[in-house]
C-alpha cells in the first residue's frame, strides 16, 4: 500500500456561522490566512516538491465547514484543486464539513469537481451534548447527511469528540454505537481540549466545565478505538492535530493534550494484550525475546518503556527487543525457551471484545 500524503488547505471559519464552545479554528489549524486560488496553487506546488512521487497525494480542505462557503468560492477553490487532479499530480480531493450543510445540490456540485472523500464533524450523537456544545445541528442531521453522502458514492469519514460539555463515558460509548450503525469508511476521535479564545475557556474559568484528565481520556478513547476496530471501521486519527502553538501548549488552557495521544491509546491496548498473553501462556521467570518491526518499537515499548517495565515486573521476566523488517508492522513475536508466539492487535481485539 502506498503512503498517503495530505496537502492541507485550511479554510478557518470561512463557511461556518456557528461558534461551537470548543472551536477556535485559527488555533486548531495554525492558520490566520484568508485563502484564494493563488494561495491554493502556491500551497500545492510547495508540497508537491517534497512529497515522494510514488506516494498517494490527497489535497484536503480542512477547518470551518467547506460546504457552508458561498458556492462561487467553493467552485473557485475546487477548480484550483481539480486542475492538479486532472493532470495526475494528485490522487484525490477531500474536505470536511457539518452534517447540516449537506444536501443533493451541494453533493452534485462536489461530484462535478471530482471530490471523493467527505468528513463530517459529528462530535456527538447525544442531543443534549450537541446543544451544550452550541453545535447547531441534531443527530437526525447526521443520519440524513450520511444517507445522502452514501447515495452519491463518496467515501465517508465521521469525526467524534469525547469530553464535551454534558458528555460522559456512557454517552460517548453510545455515540460510538450509533456511529458504527452508520457504517462510515473511517473515523477520527478527538478528546476535547480547552483552547485559548474559545467559549469553553470562559466556561472552564467560571467553573462550569471540567475537562477529562489525560488518563481518563486515553482509557475512553481506547474503548472507542476497540469498538470501531472490532467492527472493521478504521480509526485514522486519535487526538488533536498539533500545530506549533498547540504543541508547545501556548494555546492550550486545559485538557488532555499530548503530542502523541494516539500512540498512548495504541500502547495501552498493547500493554493489555501483552498482559493477557503472558498470563495465558504462563510466561514467568524467564528471559524473553520480543521481535518487532522497527516502526512499531516505540508504540509497543510505551512511553518511558512503561509497557516493558510493567510486564517485566509483573511476570519476573527480562525482555530483550529485537528489530526485524521481516515482521509485519502490527505484529508482536515473543520467543522464550523453545516457544514462539505471534499476535496482532486486531486479532487480540477480535478475539477478546
């Protein structure tokens, strides 16, 4: 499978009249630039110079709500992107928008410009959570938009958030259940973070909102991630996309931000999987060799080698890591004495949840 490279075109708040409590698109996207066709052309050229030729290249209109932009501006932006698609310089055009900004005429226009992937900012399927977050749409808007998008043959992604005002674990799990019923092609999971300049900042400072802590956010994200993977729905991102100001926490007031949040979630699942395997096979008081793909080592080992230290202490073992390009990315091979066990995370999830 070819590596996918995204060429991001940020349209912060251009198409969205709403002001969700968590939203400050300038901070989320790191962009305060108003875009036009020239900006799109320059951005495409800059990225195409550095992206490997044999990779899959997708231009993505992020931020705001693309289909809420005036139609003439939509067409102008899409025309600029489609020129690169027609020349074979990129492989796909994708965009994100709101569920209530989808209808037949909008989708017909997107088809004309060969848009292939649409992501909807669902955030929650609980009406009270949507209302307290000032989303301005309902769960029914999501259901109707999903139905139309599928009828028109687009690839569909759904984005959800955990830890919103009025949310709790049960509501987040119920949202995941309803998302699974909608059968998207992929999902993203974002823990709510309090950003500077948002209404959520005011709520937080007034004592009206308490964000999830990092441990609870990782644990809840893990539960959602497992549910989606068990149903063969890929999770393509967990955690807020970093920008320079977000990464150094200049724009973060509070909440469960971590630059490698997604890795924390995956690593927690791997810890559970290793614990289950060592217990089931009674691997104790022995030296163990763990063979991993080099790209998988940091995720398996865990932050500050937490996973390895946990297993070594609990099962009185010494674990040596060996790297091999021959082993698949998501597989762990464990050798001890004359035994070898291989396990993939997806198999662990399918068999245990």
